[in-house]
């Protein structure tokens, strides 16, 4: 089975984007909870980027990779 399936690769790419968003959101929460020694603005920025990675970027990728009708 050496066949390359682009749908499988794209699925894992989208899931990787979501996972990195979750990790970034956790880091942002740790900053805001004063567990990590960064200014609170860094935590808010991380949370905003994480929200975009979780909710917006997967939709953009799916629309871009959609097969034409």
C-alpha cells in the first residue's frame, strides 16, 4: 500500500492545526493564570490565535482543498 491519499494527508493536517490551537490555548490560559511568567497581554494574544486556529483555519483549509463540483 504505497498509494498516497491526499484526503488522508489533508485530514491529518487539519487535525494538527486544531491540536496546535488547543496547545496554544492551554499556554495562554497558563499565562493568564500567572503560572507562566509572561505579561497578561501575551496570554490574551495566545488565546486569540488559538481560537482562530481551532475555529477558523480548519474551515479555510477545508474550503481551499474542496474538490470542484
